[in-house]
């Protein structure tokens, strides 16, 4: 086919995609440079970088940034480690393996809001939750999860929902592993850990990189679990950057400061993505 014709056929979709991306981004950058509070619509005008300075100097900013990094890092470690362990465990044939695989993957398809409500009311509730029931059975004091360990509670919720994603990717990749190599290693006397280190782990290097890249991008924007359960509290103990932007836009009604926070979040996400894409690229070229 004529290359020029191909470009003309692709042009409409590329233009629409470009506009779909650039228009919201341009509006966010524009609002971040003006004074725009919904409570005082008459007070407007260009103020340069003052919104960025206000967001940067907010006492909640650095705790929210730290919570974001801890949340993302913890969830990635938990999901990758558990995903690897479970995937290897169910890779061996056993009766009912198909049903077990479906059950393990199903939590990933639950909406984050529904998942958060289940954890909040049915599992972590200090009076009627399942964890409180088991604590009472053994004579222990039930833990007020969302009050005493808010960030850890969010990490548990998000990890529970995203571990099936890692399992799905790793499980699919393990099915393409060369079984003859494993059989030869077994005949040579290699144990489970030797096979895992020298055969399975190198084979899963690319899927692990992809899982980390995709989850990192999504976890930087975690919101529903925090909104439904802790509300960013107590204080700012479970507030991340996404929720801090929400506070500025929906509670303080300051669109300008919230837009500045959005631009900062975009920059942070792109910095992380660049490093991860380079790491993934090196893995894919091996």
C-alpha cells in the first residue's frame, strides 16, 4: 500500500487522539497559572507560579508525597512477590486448577469502590468485621484498622485487588516456559530454588518489568480506596497526592491550586515512567 495513503488514513485518528490528550492538559496548565477559586469567582487573573508555590508549601504536601511513595512501593513489592509465589504454586497440575485460577483472578475485576466498602464494613470493622471476630475468638483486642493503621489498611486493600493482575501475567508467562530445560535441570540434581533462580526468574524478567510499569502508573493515582475508607485521615496519615488535589479542588474549591497539583502529579508520573520504560527496555533487549 502507498505509504502516503497510509498516513492520510491514520491522520484523523491521530489528530483526535492528540486533541483528546492535549486539550485537557493545556486547560490544566492554564488554570494552574491563574487565580481561580469557585468561592470567589470575581477574583481572577494571571498569578504566574503562585499556585505552584502554595501547593508546594502546603504542610500536607510532603506527607502526601511520602505516603504516595510508600503506598506505591509497598503495593508493588507485595503484588509482585505474592503474584510470583501463587503463580508458581498453581502452575503445577492439580484437580480443580481451572476453578482456582478463575477465583484467584476475579478480585481484579471488582470496582475499587466496592472493594473498599467490603474491606471497610465486612473485614476491618472493629465491631462487626471478620478480623474482629477472629480476634475475639482468640481473646485478643480487635484492631481499629482504619483508625490505627490507615495507610497499611489502604496498602492491604490495593494489594488484594492488584495481586490477581500480577498472577494473571505471571501465570500466562509460565505456560510458555521451556519444560525440557526444567526436566534437564531436575535430572542434573537442581532443586526447586536453583531452578527458580536460574530458569524461572530469568524467564519472568520481562513480565515482572511490565507488571511493575503498569501498576506504578495506576497506583500513583489511587483515590477511591482512600475516599471511601479513611478520607485521607486521621490527619494526613493516609493522604496521597491524588487525594490532596481532590481536597484543594472539591473542599477548598481552589481550581488554580488543584491544577498546579495536577501538573506536579503529571511531572512525577512522567519521571517515574521514563525510568521504568528505560528499565523495561533494557530487560526486553536482553
